[in-house]
């Protein structure tokens, strides 16, 4: 199995793109909350 075989279902389908987008947005939100706001807010 090569990288192209693994990357096609990971990045090409709409469902995986939405999932990766939500995960990325969550990480950005958590980092911004820890750096700029009350870190306890992230746990809510």
C-alpha cells in the first residue's frame, strides 16, 4: 500500500474533508482559548 492509496480516501471524499475540517477547527479553537482566554472555558 503506497501513500497515494492511503491519501485518496482520507482527503478526497466529502465526509473525510468535513471531519478533518471540524478536527482542525477544534484544535485551533482550543489553542486560541488557552492562549487568549480562560483555559477553563475549553472544558465546557
